[in-house]
C-alpha cells in the first residue's frame, strides 16, 4: 500500500483478473456490493496511455505474441 494519498479522477468497474493486476501495482481499488472498482488517478487521455495499464500489458503474453 502506498504511503502517499492518491487523487482519484475516475472510477472504473474492473474484472477480477484486472483487479489482481492493479493490486500488484498498488493501484487504488475499492470492493463493494456493486463490484470491484479501480480508482484511476489520471484523466483526459485514453486508458491505454496510463502507465499502469501499459505495464500490465507488457507483462502479458498478449503483448509478446499478439494474443
């Protein structure tokens, strides 16, 4: 867990798989009765441009082999 508070710009509903990956990168995640939500700390750009999303993709076979 980060020692510094993060400003949440957007909330996104995420799958269990993405939840696990986001937690590996110590991203803010909220579990509630309506699902698991990622607290995105950036806004104004495509999600694929977020640092954490790029790192998650780089760590998958999809990034290595295209699917």
